[in-house]
C-alpha cells in the first residue's frame, strides 16, 4: 500500500497521507505508475464529460486544465527541459547536463510546451466530438507504462530520486500492465494500441540524442506518449 501511495504522490498533486517509506517502498512505487495513471485518467475523463455538455471544445479545455492541474504540470516541465537540452547542447554532453540542471526555461522549452498543449487541446476536441471521453482513462494509464520500460532499457543520466525508483522496475510488472491495459484497449478502443509505439520510439530517441533517462526524460516521454495515444484514437478510430 505504501508503494501505491508513493506512486500516486510522484505523478499527481492529489492530497495523500504521509507514509514512512523505506528505499524498497520507493523502488516498488514505479510498478504502480500505471495505476496512478488510471486516477489521472478518471479525473480527465470526468472533466471532459462535464465540459462536453456545452460543446467539444469546452470539454477539451476542461480536460486539458484538469490534466495540467492534477499532474502539477510536472511532465510538461520535463518536456521543456528535454527540449532545451536537445536544442542547445549540439551533441556536447557537458553542455547537455548543464542545461538539464538549469531550473530556467529557454526558447526551445517554451515552444515545445506550447506545441504540446495545443496538440492536446485539438486532439481532445476531435476525440470528444467523435465519441465518449472514457478512453482518456486508458490513455493516461497506458502512457505511464513508459517509465517501467525506459528504466529497463536506458542507463540513468545521474543519481537522484529517479534512480531509487527505477530500481524497482522489472519486465514482469511491465508485461503485466501491458497485458491488462492492452487487453482493455483491444476490447474497448483498439486504435490506442498503435499509440504504444511511442514508448519504444522515445527510448530510441533518448538513447541517440540524450544518452540515457532522467526524471525529465520520463516526464517528457509521458507527455509525448499521451499525445501519440490521443492521435491514434482520433485518426485510427
């Protein structure tokens, strides 16, 4: 139970009780990231349902606002940091590390965040116009399988909280979530499965351009995976 609370605390801004956790609890938390995604997805789908009673764009805006609020824009911050690092480093690993450590955001990061928000808003409106909003629950959960996979296939960029969490990742947990959520997607919204290709694609890009994974890489990957899943739902549905 501690690991579940920690997983939700890592990925959301939901009010949760304080827990006395040891390193093993922190490590196991990553195995429950998709469950935290289900909580995020439920909130987003509920907001979309309420907003779409006015029109699809109202539903999209409500969903996007809740999406950013419930995650504390944490993943968007990671996307901005990765965009700044990739844009400014020019292959220099020392420069890349310096940019990632810089708390300020640059022009690459601003553009990436704006484009991501615009992409989600448009895709949400199109998705809501096509049908019910409940697949958003699966989208948020499926995207959070990514950290399990990326932790297993990519080296860490530096030591930190992300390093202690990644120690709990294993292929059994990743396979179980893929099986459960993939089966749900296959039954209810098959196009979503195509969006899962974003997870290995992000791992490949990170290895080539960044050299490994960090908290920023996880956050950016979750954001981009969510957009890929939304796009699959809209354009392949």
